[in-house]
C-alpha cells in the first residue's frame, strides 16, 4: 500500500482548519501559504512523495 502525500494540499488543509478555528488569522495564514507554495514551486519540493 503506497500513500503519496503532496505538500501543497496538506498545507491548504492545515490553513483551512486554522482559518475555521481563528478567522482573525486569515491574512497571516494566507501570507504563509503563499510563501510556502512559492518556495515549493521554486525548489521542486512538490515532486517529493512521502
């Protein structure tokens, strides 16, 4: 049984849960999400499967 876990959807899931729990953190979470997705895109970390 192989499980392939991508970083992008995992970060999106965590960000969504945090926004639901604390809506005031929306700007902070969106900024972090965009930075993480940018870094993943630049360095190709998204190609790594766990």
